[in-house]
C-alpha cells in the first residue's frame, strides 16, 4: 500500500491550519487506508508511537500519547459536574473518550454519535486499547450526524463532549454558534460541555471566535489545555461551558479516590492537573480575555 502523505518511510502531516510547519513520524507499516463517505482514513504502525490514526492527512491519535487528550477532554467536565449520570459524546469514533467516561461510577449511560462508521471500524481493529470503550454495557453507539441528534434530544444530558477533528471538512460545523446553541438545549440544568479547542500557538483567532460564540449561549465559559506531543505545537486546548451561573469549573467538584489516581488507571489527569490546566501563558490569556 502507498499513501500520498508517506514518502521514503516517513509520514508527513501538512495542513493549511498550521502553515509553514509539519509533523513527521517514521512508518514501519501501513495497516489500513480507505476513502470513506466523509474523509480519508489512514492507520499506520510507527517506529516509536505505536499505531497512528490519521484523518484527511491529520494525526488524530497515537498509541503513545492518546491518553493525555482522552483523559483531559473527559475528566475536566465530568469532575467539574456534581453528579454526571447521562453523557453524550459527539465524534470520538476511536472510542478513547468512552474508555475514560466509564471510569466514573456515577455515569449511568453514555451515547456516542459518530458520523463516519469507517473510523469506528478502523479503531476497533487497529486501536483496541482505545476502542475498548465501545464494549462497556453503559455505552450506546449511534452512527449519524451530531447536529441532527442534538435537535431531537433536548434537556437530556448532564455532560456533552465534542471530540472532533479540526474545523475543516466534516467537523467544520461543530465550531459555530448554532452548534453551541443546540448543545445548550440538549443539556440538563446543571449541564457542562467540553469541546476540542485547538492550539493557542496556531489558532488564537479560531479560539477567540469559538469563545465569543460560546459566551452568547452559556453563562460560564472557560478554556483549558493539555500537552499532547503529536498534536500541532504539542498543545491542545479545550473549551468548557456551563449552564449554571457562577460555577467554577477550574476546581474539581468531584475527585477520583487517591488509590485510583495512584493505581495506574490514570496516566495524565489528576486533581492538581485539573486546576493547572486553566492557567494559560500570558499571550493566550490576554488574547482570549480570560
């Protein structure tokens, strides 16, 4: 097999959203490639990052560092909520965020809405440590459009997590005011949302727009970040919004037991990291008015 992003044994990630720079990983074997109805799906085995999932030429997850992103996008909103019982995930077809959500015993039901079934199938075959989330009895999988699903499920969820790719192609509509309005309607009164929030080093204008959209819809809006080495500039942000005026999402409302954090069930997130994630470098703090 060959792929246009792989030359002389190296995968090169280039994207208009981060011009003038590229991420490269050494490839040992191409495991899967297809043109789905929505995007180009590629999985390859890398020299030192394990298996890698790539959509439309952009790295979505590697086995080496995926836990950082999955833990933070899940546990930041879930531990900021006093009692999350029903959770909705939009995107996240690799299953990693599901794996993290079901670590919360209070969660009774998780529904994942993924538009591209090809991603789910590829993850189940080539990223089993992430796709294990699909096997949990609390999980329901719905293949379809997140927009349409939200329209038909008002006042239904305590937490909504949008685990999307970048705002191009099938994920572009997930960064606008209309989508945030639909998410708020789908939340229960104390509900919280958490969405993939791009990289402050590269996407301050996009992040500012998303925060402005959010502030028109939600009474509480905040921004956090995590270190994920194989994402652009090694940094990924998260937009968190809450239905409850005055809620401080920077301090965990609930905490995992110390033995849980120390027992290997978490590899990135802990209560201290939760609070530290909202501390931004000055250039980002000033630009985003936080």
